[in-house]
């Protein structure tokens, strides 16, 4: 069974930076396109960044483009999200999961990591 463990969140002032990590176990990590999702209070969960199996191709939501960078290390079964120029609107719980055009996210989600950006 897949296990997704997110970490690296915290409280940061607007304009600051954070780096999130996601350690994946229970699956062959390298064969799955992966992504970072976030959910703010009262909002639906949204996909903010996606990376293909090799890491060569990435996609971002318009709201984070130019500020966030997604990456992965298949040898470590780990994915990262570097977040710069953070804004209060980035405040949310961040989750990692599969982000494939041909398969739904894994049914099991991690606990997420809270990112809070103060103004």
C-alpha cells in the first residue's frame, strides 16, 4: 500500500521561502507522474505542480508559476517543492500524490504539511 509522508511546512512571512519534501513508499515511485496539491480552508484541493516520471517535464498552476519549483529524486523515492516569494494566498495544507493524465491520484493521502504565510 502506498504511503505518502509530507514535511517541511511552517510559518513564514510574505516574501519568504520554504522547501517541502514528500517521501513515498509501497510503490515503484519512478514509474508515476507525481504532483503537489494544496487545500486551503473552505476550498477544494487543487493541483499546483506536476512532474513526469523522469523529472524532465513540469507543469504549474498559473498562481504559482515562476515562484514554485517541483523536483524529484527517484533514487530516494522523494519529491520536493521549493516555494519562493510566498504570499498569504499560498496558505494551505500541502499534499503529494500521483498526478497523471491517465490515472487518478492514489486513494490513500498523507497527512499533509501546513504552510502558513503571514502578511
